[in-house]
C-alpha cells in the first residue's frame, strides 16, 4: 500500500511538472506538441517518472532557445 501511494505521489508530481512547464511555455507563446509524462518510466520496481519533452519543429526549438537565453541573461 505504501509503495502504491509513493508511486501515485510521484506520478502526480510528474504530471504537475508537465502542466507547469506547458503553462510557462504557453505564456511565452510556445507549445511542445509531444510534451508528456513518459509512461515507460513507471516500469521499474521503484518508479521514477520522467517528463518527456518530446519532439518539436525547428522554429519552436529556436524560440525556446531564445527564451532560455533571455532568462539566463
């Protein structure tokens, strides 16, 4: 039971991280079309969910890079 709660908590954390990133990208006028929680990362004995940023068109990648550079300056 404790393992199930731990797994559920980690899944919720990954989903919240995905949603927060999607919202921040949207505010910057960007969208990663394949942004998702990677279901395969639940297969381990101790699940470690990952947020999969996926693929995007080159224009989105360049715009994302510009936003990151601006924020890092």
